[in-house]
């Protein structure tokens, strides 16, 4: 009775809970497939992490374009895949990994801190009078306001009355209107290298800003500051017109931002608030977005202050450089001047007068007076209008010698104060007083400081080539070759080709959006002291300005060579000059965004776990995501081999392949890999295999009788080296065997092949179906019985073979990994046959890799069709 009770209890527990029941083949199959799915997840994330780290390391060189969106996206993906690898390994091994989970969570928090937008201490005022502003307040009032306050309050030069609408006001406006989130959403659709995409996203963002309501406190602060300024000027507020000029964070500092943001002149009181929003919205003009990206500046680090200045109805205005940007060794001050307001000088609408002043006090060295047919002036109703210059003034100098020398003296005072050459905007007011409107560091041409006395390379003599145009002034020296692309409207920028020569009537900072694509720029009007000229020097674009009749002389689509050293444009490609064109790269190194990437990469990319045989190859030694990835990848194969060994002992789960391969090879069918009814008796024949990729591999893997009888050749030197290595190896060092069983996990279109022979292993993973984009082969090989040097040589020999087979290959020590993807099934099968041959060919070859010649000799031998590498072609 006792026995009957126990039998019934055992049956009940087995039925209800599975207790006491022997695992069936079906149970084992389900368990194996579940664990294998975890293994696949881990491998997928490992592969993605390798790509992410490689791409981020490439960006770290600073020669490719990226922004904060890229850093955020890639770091987020890296953390995701690290967590996915941990979860997959926990499922594969059946054991939790709290140490690794805590580590990656900690890394996630550190990455968040590195990515947080920098927010400096903000001033609580929404508006500040310029009389209280100095250069130290740049984070509150932006570069332009800070410099203007410094010029008036510290240098003691005349500047207009005014006040700054602070960055605190800007952020209050944006936060109240919910603009940061909306702008971030719109920027998700932005293609940085597409002018049409830039234009569309820019328009949407600017419309958002212009439609948003200013907070009442911000609006009141602006109106009150304007009223106070009117009182000091002795006029009613409604009669005080102002200039509202951009003063963004970062502007007029180390980076110029020349012409990137908006300034609105002659603004009446009733348009004060709407004009403020227009200037704020100019943070997102296409050229401003493009400039920030190319200079590595995150949008989160940018805020717009606005300089609200008493309008100067200038008789004349212009720009002054306290040193020549192309020839700094000449030690001269360059002054440009036009009649009326200054934009016609800086935007290149009118060719200005040029005055050159010696810095040693010897006076005006050169005066070049241009014809100035038109000028820009303020209109009665708060607008601007173009007027013809009176006939008597068109060819008259804008400045007399006394004012030229006074202005140069102002420039030298600014250069001494700031300690570097200055780019200065100035105006001559109706009373004849010179006023400083802006001062910022001068953007020198790349390499100008090292140009030497001549300031130009040794130019080869050009003979027998047709000259299309000459003249003008180099704004940025160099040589550019490419097809002529005329830009007459903003829309012409949208399809601008890589390597085109931009030809236009007037210089314009709008061309910023295509400068990275330009081989050179040529304009009929413009000045070396204009905004576009500054940008061309920043980005190293060879540029000629003031070239007479350039649009009519340079045919659309004609390939030309622009020599911006000698101001000559040739038809066709002039080879002797083309070689002088310096390669231009995007240089994001040492920019703010590059700095963020560097900090994030310190948490993701460094690898400290190098040797799986070391006692330090453990969880406690992991400090980065790469460490976690390396550890779990190594452990996963050990775990998978252990599970496969268990499967091979489960009747009906793993079937031994009945074929001569030189391997103890077991087949595990996930479904559809073998013919129905096959595998009886725990064995499966080649003819019973229906898995497409496995059949192809077997075509190269199965040995015929000749190959079975042929012994592996042995070089005595290599054999003795291997023997000595194994005799001296400890059981847990490099002499550790991986085991004897090999496994093919198959379905009709899928194959995972783990080959273990002696002291090395190879893993091949493949999908081969009708969908080309899904098809791939990945292969990794590691280990050997020889020393590290010979194993490394064999890895490089295998890498050379894989490369010739069209694989993308990576080699680290004695490990080689390759990937072949997105090919037709027939091509995949053809490569799998070669991979079967390779698995046989590489066995025991480590002892033959006696010198560096062995690497190429091994690859040559494989492609000769030989079944074995004999060491021929290597040293003795």
C-alpha cells in the first residue's frame, strides 16, 4: 500500500508540477531553443555595440560632422545594448548578474551628467543698461553686448547708448512657450548636409518662435529699458528709434558667427517687441544652424541676448581690421568705408573705399577710393531704404585723413586691450563723431600666422592656359577647382553640388550653408572685411571678391581653376595649381560637442579586460561598457558550449553527423533543417540535411578519401615551439583546451556552426534566404596551441583570406572576426563553401607560422586550391 501511495503521489506531482518526471526530448528542445534565443540576442547586441564604438571612435578624430543629437543617440544605444547583453546572459546562464547591472546603471547616470546642457549662473534681470556691462558678463548678455560694454566702460571709446535684453529673458521666453521641446521634435527630421532640409526645418522653427507670446514680465522689462534710454537721450520714447542687434552666447568670441544672426536697424517703439522675437528666431536660420553644427556647438549651449542700441544715422560706416587677415606680418590697419549705414559694406553690396594705415605711426600708406553708386539709409517710418549716392560723392573718399588716423588709433587701443587683432565695426554719426558699434577677435586665414614674409607658397608658372577672369581681392587665399555654379537666388543653394565653384553677384553670409561643399567662391562685389569673407577664412574656402563681370565671364557648368593667390581664374583644371589646393576637413576637435563626446567615450569605449585567461577577467574589473561587452561575449560561448554538451547527451536532441569532417560534429535542428523522419538512432547523414546554408558549408567541410589520408605537414621549428609552449603552459593558461565536440545549430535558412578542435575554436553564423538584405555570414576564429606570436600570424593570415573573399574584417591578437552581408543566396552559398574549406585549411597551421612571410604565404596557398598549407613560402 505504501508503494502504491508513493506511485500515485509521484504520478500526481509529475502531472501537476512536472516533479519527478524525466525530461522529454520535446522539453529539452524547447529549453535549448529558449537559451539559444538568448545567445542570439547577446550576439546581436555585441555586434551593434562594436559598430557603435567604432563609429564613435571615428567621430572622435574630429574630421566628420556630428552634433549633440548624434552623441545622445549613440550613447543611449550603447547603454541599451549593454543592458540587453546582461539580460540575455542571465537568461542563457540562468543566473542573475547584479554587479554588472549596477555598473551599467551607474554608467547610464554618468552619461546623463555628461550630456546635460551647460547652464551657467544666470542674471536675474531681463534687461541691463550697457553702462553696467563688461566683458565678464558674456554669459548674461552674449558676446556683442559684453564687448560693447567693455569698449565703452573699460577702453573708454565712444559707443551708442543702449541696453541688453539678457539670456535670462530669452530662456524665460522659451520655457514659458514650451519652445525647447517643440524645437527638438522638429530637429529630428533635419538632414544636416541637405540645404533643402535645413531651409524647411529652419522655417518651421522660426514660425514657432514668432507665434509664441512673450511673458508679460519680459515684455515689460524691454519697454521700460527703452523708456529709460529715451529719457537719457532727451526724446519721447515714441521718437526713439533703435538698432536691435543679435548678441548670442558664443558670438563675437573665439568663433565669429559673422553674419549668422539677425540685426534689425531703425526699429520704432511700436515694433520693439516683435523685432526682439525676430532676432531671437534668427538662432535658427539655415546658416546659423549649419555654422553651429560645423563648429561643434550644441543648441543647448546657445542663448540669444539682444543689444538694443540708439540708432546712429551714419553719414559713413564700415569695418576696420587691426591686421591684414592674409598677411599679418605686414603690421597694418585696414579700413573699409561706404556712405550711409554699414550693412552695405559688411554684406558686400557696394565695393567700399579701402585705407591702409601703418601701425608704426608713419601715417596712411594707401588710399583706394571705389565708386559707390548707392547707400543704405533709415526711412521715416522705421524701415530702411536704398538711395542713390549724390553724384559728387560717388567717387569721393568717405573719410578724410584725420578721421582715418583717429579710427586707426581706436583700433590699436582695442588691440592692446584685448591682446589680439580686432575686427571692428564703426560709424560716423551726423555730428562727425566716430562711434564703435562692435569689436571682436579677427578671424585670420588658416595658417596665416605661419605664412612667412611672402604670405604665399612658391607658385608654379602657368603657361598656355586660357584666363577667363582676373582681378578682385583675395578674401581667403588658396586654389580651388570645380564646375561653375551660379547662385542668383536663395533657392539656388539647395542643389549645390560637392566641389562646385560658387559664383555670385554679391558676397553674402547666407552662403555659409554650402561652404563645406565649395571648392571656391567668386563674387563681383564684396570686401575682405565683410561677414562672408570672415566665414571663408574660418572654413578655408579660397575666395575672390570684387571680380569684375564674374557672372558673365564664367559659364555655368564650366570647370575652372580659381587661383585666389594671384586673383586669376583659368578655364579647365590647371594641374600645376590644383596640387596647391589644401584639403579641407571638418575639424570638430576641441569644440564643445567634441568635448562632450570625449567624456562620454571615456565611459563607453576603453577596454581593460584584454586576456580571458587572466584572474582579472571578471566582473569586479569592469569599468566601461566595452569591458562588460567583452566579458559577456567571452562567457557566452563558454555557456553555450556547456549547454550544447548537455544537448548532445539528450537522446534525440543532438544528432551526430555521419560524414568524414575530422570533427566530432553534432547537429541540432531548430526546425526545417533536416528531412522529415531523419535522425533516427541519433545520427544524421549529409543527404538528410535540407538546411540551405549548412549544405553549402558541408560542401567545403566534408573530406574525401585523399584528404583524409594526407597527413598535416609539420615544420620541425614550429612543432618544437608548440611542444615547448604546451609543456610550459599551466592548465588554466593559454594551453587550456576548448573541448572536442562541435555543433551545427540549423534551420532551413539558418546556421550557427561552432567548431572546436584542439586549442582553437571557430564560430560561423549565417542566414541564407530570398531576402537579400537579411542575408549575412559572420565568422570568428580564436586560439591555438602555439605561442601568441604564431597565433597572431595565423589570425592575420585568416583575415587576409577573408578580405579577399569580400568580408569586412577585424583582427585583435589571435582573434579574427569577419562579416559578409546583403548578397544573393547563391553568393552566400558560394562563400559558405569557401568557409568550409577554410575551417579545414586552418587546422594546426599555427605551428607553421614561423615568420611574417607565412601570413601572405598562407593566403596564397588557400587561393591556389590546395587543401593544406605546407608552410611553403614561409621562412625555415
